[in-house]
C-alpha cells in the first residue's frame, strides 16, 4: 500500500476526530461538574450549525464573526437549559438521563418544524486545497483542524489557569470541599454547562460549511463523542483528546480495508476492548 | 273529475320525469383516503417531501374541480401521510397504520428500496394498491401484482445512459460507482455495473456507504486512488450526492461526473457548490423548464414553484403522475375497488404529465408494472440544468415499435 494513501487516511481520520473531541470535551465537562450525562448534547451541536447557517447564508455575515456569535448563542442556550432544567437534576443521574432524552427529541423536532427537514448548505469562507505530494487536505478542513486545536488549547488554559476554571475543577473533584472554600457551586455549574454547550456549538459551527446543516446532524457527533470519552475516561480532558486521536487512527486506517458500515463498528469494538481491559477508560479516575 | 285527476297524475309523473332528466339524482359525495409514505426527515427527506407535494398538487386539483367522479359517486380525496425516516421498520409500522387503522386501499408514494419491501409485506396480502419510486429490483414481480413503480429505475436508465456516455465521450474508459448500502443503492450499483461491463468499459471501483454519512473522504480516498475517468454517484440522494462531489473536488478529482439515479440537481448544486457540481450528467432527472419535456410538465413546474417556492424534482413529477394514472384508472373502472382498478390500469397507455405513458417492464420484472416514458439526459452547467438529449428506455422502444 502506498505510504501517501496511509497518510491521507490518517489525515482524514484526525481532521474530523479533533472536531468530535470538542463535542466530547463539552460532554465530559458537564458530566464532571454536574454529574449529568447530557444525551441532548448533539442538539447543541446542531444549534451551532444552524446559528452559523443563519449568520452566513441568510444574513450574509462573514464566517469568523458568525462562528464566534454562534458559540456565544449556544453557550447562552446552555445557560437557559441549565437554569430551567438541569440545575434541578444535579446528582439525579436517572432523572437527568430521561430528561436529556426528552430534550433531545424536543430540540430535534423543534428544529424540523422551524427550519424544515432538508439539508441547508452553508457557503464556505475558505476555498482551495493544500497539497503535499499526493496527500491533500482542503483549506476549509485545515482551518477547521486549526480552530479545533486552538479551542482545545484555550479550554485547557482556561481550566488550568483561570480562577473560574480552577473553580470548575474544584467542583468536579469535590463539590462540598469547593463550597467550603467559597466557590459558588450554582454559578460554577451553570458556567460549566454553558462552556460545555458552547464547545458543541463551536463544533457544529466549524463543520456547518463542510457538511451542510440538518435537524438530525447532532446524532453522529454525539455517538463519536461518547466513544471518545468512554475510551479516554469519563471526566478526563487529556483522555478525551487521546480518545479522539485513537478513534481517528482506527477509523482512518480502517477505512482503507473495510466498508463504511464496518468502520463505524470499529469504534464500538474499541470501546468494548477498553472497557474489558480498563473499565474506567484510559485516563478515567478509579 | 276522473279525467282531471288522471290529468294531475300525468302532470306529476311528467314533472318527476322532467326533473329526473334535467338533473339526475345528485351523486353521493364520499371521501377517498389515500396513503402517502416517505422519508419526511433525515438524509433522504427530499424524496419524501417531493412525494407528498406531488400528491398534494394532484389531489388539490381534483378536489378543487369538484372531486373525483367515479361511476355514480364523487370522491373528495384526503391524503394521510406518514414519515418512515428511510427506515424499513418504521415503514412497516406506517404501512400497518395506513392499512389496518386508516383502512386505505391505495398508497401512492414511497421511496427508498428497503422501505418498499417492508410496505409490500402489508400491502400485497391485503390487496392494497401501492405506487412508489423505490429502485429495488425485487420491488416489482409477479408475486407483487398490486405494486407499481411510477418512475424509471436504474434498470431502464443505466444501459442507455452509459451507451450515450460511450458514444459522446469515448475518452471515458474507467468508471467508479458509489451508492448507499441498502436495497436501492445496491440494486442501482448492480445495474450500473451490468451496463458498464456490457459496454466494455472498465469498472475500477464499486463502493457503498451508510445513509446519513457526511464525511466521504475515507471512501473517496480509496476510489480516487484508482484514478477513475468518471465518478457515478449513482443512487445517492441529492444532499449526499452533493457532499460526495464537493469532497471529491476537494480531493482533487476533476474527471467526468454521472448520477444514474439522480433526482433534484438543484439541491445537489446547493450542497456541492457550482464548481464541484459542474458537468454532472443525469438521465432520470427532469428539468421542468426544458424544451424537451411535455408542456404539462412545464405547467406543473410553474404551479409547484408558485406554491412551494422551490423547483420540483423528478420525484414530485412522478408522484403527481402516479396520482393522475391511478385516479384515471378508477374512473375507467367505474369503481374504487382495487381488483377493478388493477384490471383497468394496465389496459391502455395514459396521457399524463410525462406525455404518453405506458405501463410495461415484463422483460425485466416478469410483469407489466413499470411506468415507461422518454427520459432526458441533462448536464449541470454553471449551476443550471441543461437538457442535452432525449433517449428512450429499451423497454419503451420495444413497446412502441
């Protein structure tokens, strides 16, 4: 097999996996802080896509400010969801699970009724391709990869060094201990939920020009995100990044040898293997 | 007195007879419920939306004209539509609801091959008439006498399409084909492969994908490594075909592009962009503004665009035509009983939105249940659909000889 084909396959796998890492990071952040597995997380990805569609395709705004606005708008939607729904379900895993499933259907059906069922294209702000020998990546995807890496780095810095970020980590580790140290749990939880949703919205906004937008568009990324965080370890940010890179490798290389349906199965096989050998995931806490 | 009484009776009798002659007993108005199925959401939603709109257009025309006069009755048509999301399981559930709960005797409209198979497990035993645009080969057959395909399938289109390609573009030697990995897609790939090999072209890649796929880079990386001269996005629905061509363009593909089972290129251009969609040939699509098509199609296109603010694709036209043919057959049979309508349906050609339409296909399916009409090969140029040539499916040629 030519080495260029292998490199191209890996590049294909990594490019998308990095965006799915953003979705996974949001999911794992919300789980760490609120103890909630938000099955409606893909719908916040969808909202990011539609916000970008309206900004660029309907109102004719430039892509970059539209993306920033979309991230902010989805973060705000996260604040609303947390204040109205999830705040009251903190720690109630089963209740939160049912409610998030309900929210998934409400948001998806609402999108169908509001935006219609057909795919809507989002004009791309970037054209052309980057070629290295026989390995090719479109400028559009290259920008998406750069933006995803940038956002992951910003999130890491925010959680590592900012006061609010450290408060979030404290709440994730021990909410009672954090409260005793003066951390406002309710505000921190709300902010954590908003940041998690904003990350999903960013992923949706980044991929909107690449794939077009449609109401069920959040289903696939959220499945990939679950694979990533189960492999990487629930609640672990470095684990999510590693899980994403592993998924990208497995799917990228797998696509050279198997059909697309079989490649989708590979991710789940990886989950089974990791759960059998290391049930808490690669970086998950015991 | 006796004479006067007799005279009065005669007058009354005459009056009754006169009234009877001048205004026959008013026909009883009834409601004819007709089912419409289709993917109204998900990746193939454009199919379902067009099916429903085609049905709405024809049924509204009939209702506005006073209803469908069949025998001594006048029927108002009421549509009952369900979304099956291109899932066979959901299609079976929807068909059961239509047949056993809503008690419909006609389902006019469905798309995506596997869902047609699922629906037929309900419609055939119950003798419910079923018209669809699914491309599954086994959707038609002697064991399914109540099933009709209302638009040309890959079996009618692929061979003349590739014959045309070979004649007009002799430099095209290597062909790659990609379709969804369900009944419609696999059967379309089979028909394309048969046509390609039959015409001594070189099939370099035959790939399938899961419906709903957004990222085609992995599959395209494999396909483009084989350096095809022509990439046929055979049975891909418009949005997915658009994504395939957009991503193939990004990966540097600049060869010829075909879309054997292509419908609604307007959506494809929207998703792929003008540059990546340039030069796509399609044999089964219809351009409602074309000089090649019947004036009735142009009229239909104008009214459709006025109503839905979109240009109709071939599926909308096909389901409009199917409603037309079935309702005409009901009138011809003088009944809405399915046995009588079935006998009337295949008895003669119909003057429809397609022009003259013949129900044939026995050579391929062992039963005449395929709608046959001339097809037009079109090309996308600068984002617009340009018709190039009208060709006849072999089955239609044989029937009209």
